[in-house]
C-alpha cells in the first residue's frame, strides 16, 4: 500500500512537470530538441507523451555511439580524445549541435554512465552525468552524480533534465513579467 501511494505521488509530480513544460513551451511558441546518449530517447519519449507535443517538440538524436555523436550532433573527435565521451565539453557540443541541427530555441543533451561498471568506466563513475541545456544562445552544462540501478539512474536523469528546462523557462517567464 505504501508503495502504491509513492507511485501515485510520483505520477502526479511527473504529470505536473510535463504539464508545466508543455504550457511554457506552447505559450511562448518555443520549440525544443534533444540529443540523448545515456538516456537513450527517454527524454524524447516523455516530451511526446503529452497531447499537443507536436506544437513544441521538433525531434531528437539518440547518439549512444561515439561516432553518432560526431556525425549527427557535431561533437569534435578532438573533444572526445581530450576530455572523454562523458564530459562537460561533449555535453556542450551535443546540445549546441542538436539545437543548430533542428533549429530549436531550447535544447537538452545528456551524456553519462548509467551502469554497470565497465573496463572503461569504473564503479566510481556509475551515475556520473552531464546535462546540457541551451536556451537560445545561452548554454549551460551541469554535472550530476546519481545513485541506484541503471533504470533508476536513467529515470532520475530524465526527471532532472526536464526540471532544469521547466525552471529555466519559468525564470525567463518571470523576468518578462517584471
């Protein structure tokens, strides 16, 4: 019973978050695009789950493979060599690249390690994620450290990324009304 209550509260929170994003994007006629690696399309899926999402969601690139990051989002091979595929620099190039590719005002990117540990990434790296957010020319990348199973980490990344979008759009909305 306790789990059912938690599930309902989470669903309600997700619905409010998704509804807020939809309202903010539609009211300002803003378009959003995504470049996802670690989340594998989960952000795009959440964005299109709302009726009317075609008014604001342009599309996305699931760039799980390093070569795809380079080919489709414009990440420079030198950036990957110098900083690694899970880095602030790669997240920034992904978000700027998808924004340019699809012509959106808002863009999101994710790169990170959901687990399990590999030869390339150890236990301490699992949950390390960079989320990029671009709103027009303003670009920011934030580092996060998530914990839990692979599925939990991915869901937490999606939630965090969408919360960042909502909060930035609300801040923009507030600055226009003051």
